[in-house]
C-alpha cells in the first residue's frame, strides 16, 4: 500500500476526536441511566433524547467523514467498516424501542438500557481499535509504531 502521510496524520487527529466523542456519549448515557432509575419519566425522556440526538450526530460524522477516510487509508478494513455502519442502523432501531419503553415507564427499559450500554461500549472499542490500527506505521524492524500523542 502506498504511504499517505497526510491522510495518516488526519486519522491520528480523528482517532483522538472519536475517542473524546465516545467519552462524551458515555457521560450522556450515564445521565440516561441515572434519570431512568430516578423514577421521573420526564427526566428519563429528556436525558434519553439528548443522548440519542448526540449519538445520531456522532454516527453521521463517522459515516460521512471518518469511515470514508479510514477506508481510503486502509481499504483492507472495508468489511469491518461496513459492519460498523450496519451496527449504527441496528442501534437506531434499538434506540426507538428504548424510547418507547422509557415513555411507557416500562420495567423492560432498565434491561434494555443495560444491554444497550454493553453493546455500545463494545462498538466504541472496535471503532477505536480500527482507528488505532490505521495510524500505525511500519518500523525499521518490521514492527508497527504510531505517531499518536496524548490528547
């Protein structure tokens, strides 16, 4: 594969941004869980809608900007990127079902929240791993290195 230092540098920056967004989404999700457990349906709905909107914006950014750039740098990751996009669509359906459960103060909402949180965490880890892999460069001994610096 041809070396693309400009794209690689961009992906290093994007990797940090994606990780930061994931931490923000995690905080929004924690607020949903707290609000849902408080027993005040309006609070749960409000926190959920903030989280959902932020997550949709994040998905859109990844699908329209980050994933195409990552695919340009690492075409071999195409299958994994396609799976992540499919997971985004599945999350959107799940979020709608969860919204309805929260609106109805359905006891099922807590189980769905727990399950969603676990799947989102695994999804975020996969995305961050792919971005980390994209910034690695072959070292002089054949090992890989990265130019990433702490954010």
